[in-house]
C-alpha cells in the first residue's frame, strides 16, 4: 500500500485522468440504475406495494390483468383453502379524467382506475384525507401526483367516454400502474365502468380481473386444482407480467452491463500500458529483491484506491444530480441497487488488474535492465 500511494502522489495527473474516467462511468451507471428503477416503479408500484403473496388470474391469461376476467364469487371458494389468510378482488382500467366536460385533451389527465374492495387489506393508507367509505359509492383515493397536477380533495372528476362522476376522498403515495397515477375506487363502481358495454363481461357474474391473496404458505399448484379455471402466481411474477416491465428493465440492464464491462477494459488497458512503460523500474525492483507478490499488491492497491474513491464520488454526484431532476421524472435511487452496482464496479475493476499482474510476473530483471539481448 505504501508503494501504491507513493506512486499515486508521484504521477498525480496521470492517475487523476484515470480517476475522472472511473467517476464518469460510475456516475452514468448509477444514473441509469435510478432511471431503470424509476421506470419499473411507475409501471408496477401499485402491485409492488400490495401486502400480498399471490395473485389469481383467469387460466391462460399469462399473468396479465388486461387479459384476465374471472368471477369475484370465486373468493368464497378460495377462502376455503386453509393457507389463505385473506383474499380481495382487483380490477384495472385506463381512463382520462377532467374537472369539467371538455374536448381539450390538455385539460384531461390519463389515469388508471383500480377497483378494490373497500376496507380490504389491499386498500392503501391515505396520507391526506379519508379512506374509502361504504356510503360514498363514487369516492376515490388519488395518487399524490394528481395533487401536483392541480387536483384537490373534494374535486369532482368526470370520466371520459362515460357519465361517471368521481370524487376525491383522499391522497395516497407512490401508487402508479402502467406508468399512470392511480385512482382507487370501489370494485363495484369499477365494474360498472369496465363492463359497461353489453357482453363485455363474457356473461360472468361479478367479473373482476384478479383476486389478490395473503397466503405466505400457499401451495399455488394445489389451489389451481381445487378451483377450476384459475392460475395462481406469486406477486413477483405478477409484477413481471405488467406490460413493458421486462422489456424496460432488460434494456436498462443491458446498458448497465455494457458500461461495467467497458469500465473493466478501460482500467485494464490503462494499468497494462503503465506496466509496460515501467518494465525497467519493475526490473530494478526485482533485481534488488522485490517479489512478484510485492509489486502485484502495489498495482492492485492502486486499482482499489482509484476505483473505490471514483465510485464513492460517482454515488455522491448521482444523489446531487437527482436533486436537480424534475419532480415528474421517473428517477428512483434504491440503496440496495446502488450498493450492488458499486460492489460490481469495484470487483470488476480489481479483476481487470489481473492482466497487469500477469505481465509483472513475466518481467525478467536482466532483460528489463537491458543486460541481455
């Protein structure tokens, strides 16, 4: 470590340039991580927030809400399973709302209508206002982002292409579905909107899209055999089944992998070139008794110091950058992901030093000193 620090002090500019490159790469990695996590949160925050373990869809619906339609009456049959603690109906629809009747699309707000059973375990807690009430059929809970869009508690919302009028009872936080803010409403009110067209309910009594379960020890395959026409999946599978979720995360992940690999190549080439340039110095060190292990440890220490501080500065810059982003930008830094990618960058950087270490072991003191042709 002493040798590594002395070398870093001696060639400040050279290593400063390398540090800047590592900082920029780390900064970009964490920015992309935040954007990817933000997009996935916008896509499926409501499902992720559910205090549940399993989601039941129509069989062969592919764990997709929009393709599923089952009867809420199945809830009673499902509850007979001893492993099921709680069960609640769920439905979703895309709609546009406005404060007044208008044809101007700029005055309309796209939302996702989520139908739930009032007072059930999947009803989110309000941060302002009141929970859904049984005596307010058209009352809704709105995501807090709608407050920023100019809506407030007590506002009456007109639903486009419908005669339905909703009233905001309270605001909830971090509730988005299909990249849109959510309006939670009574499942019966949602059903009136979703299946207003004759025949759209496929003649199913009390149709819903899914049934949410709290059942930590559930045998999903067994339940599917007990209840006809259903498909039970974990909440994780349900999240991955959201439209575009896998594709968005896959794209971001691919870019992150490429960035990490590129950083490994940059670090490897940088220290390999330095090793070649210092062949004579390393030869002298070997001639006076320095071992391969001693010199190699110095190289690895240099890589560790540059990478560690570069990554730490990259993280700090990312959090500072996040403060400057607009409120509506889908950016969400997850501490676990930041730690994971930081560790990945550090490990990859250290592994890239193997090329330089291998080159050091090949140096012959006599050849390096020019005593042998």
